[in-house]
């Protein structure tokens, strides 16, 4: 695996370089956002890790610029910002996942493996032209083309992880999942203490696909979440 790391903290870079070596990962480290963008354009990468705060060009702007170019490279953001609004912003700009500093290198390695594994599976599906259409009363979702239709209206503003989460819920209706289960089954890594990843994604999905009279995601207090299309709310 070849990973481009754009991070201006030498200590973080040294730590990642050590763990990459143990995992057999080739890492290239750049400390400036603009230089990182040029390095991204000049090579093929399996994964990119972006720090939020960078000289030259910040990580969020860089992530958005890469996604505007239709690049499908997996992106993980490192951030010292822990507010929900900051996390949402990073995800909306196209990051697949985020890790809040200070972080465990083992947790980051688990997320790297999970993100790249999902991309590899999606690429194999597309190359094999696998038709995997999930259809319900309200939704039509194609896993191979990653298209979502809600009552014949195409939903075009889902991030990659929002799509994965929605697909999993629609495929498993009315089942209650804990946040830990969703992290393991959708994100692909075991629980490392940051349940807010799930909460942020579900909050964004609610805004994008629900209406006041027709919610789909339901909080099961003390447990987690479930997806149920049959529940409607009478405003009167």
C-alpha cells in the first residue's frame, strides 16, 4: 500500500512512519498543503491522510479540491477539532473518515485497512458489473453504481460513508444496531471510543432524506438506531 500523508507535525509523522514500516506500508510525508496537492497529482496513491490545519492550503480545502476533480482516492482526516460541526464539515468535503488527535496508532491502522478494503470491494463490483439493486417502497439503491433514488428522486449529495450506512440500514430494516455494531459492520473496524462518527453520519442522512412526517432513522434510547420506513408522523 502506498500512502500520502500531508501533516506538518514532525512527531505525528515519525510515529506514523514507524507503524507504517511494521505494516509494510510505503508512506510519503509532506508538510505543506499546496506541496501535498502537487505530490498527489504526480503519483498514484492507495490512500491519503490529511491534517486539518496545514500551511499553504488547509486539509478541508485540499480534500474538497481533490473531490471536485472526481478522484476516488480514500481520504482520512486528522484533526484536533472535536466539535460536531467541524467533523461534519470534513465529511461533507468528501473525507471518508476522521480521526481526532491525540489518537491511537492502532486505531488509525484499523481505519486505514477498513477504508481501503471498502474501496477495493467497490472497485471489484464495478469491474465485474455486478447488479446489486436494493428496492423498497421508498428506495432504489444500486451498490455497484452507488446511486440512490428516494421515491424516484435521485439523491446526489451523499458522501461515500453516508451511502454505505444508508445501504446497510435499508438492507436490514427494523433491526436495532448499537453504535459499536455499526462501526464494525459499516466502517469495518472495532469500537475505539469515538461513537460520534455514527451520530454525525445519521444526523446528516436525516437532513438529506427525511421529512417531518416521514422519518426513517429512529433512535432506540440506551441502545442505538434502527431504520423503519413504515413509521409516519401525523402533524395534526
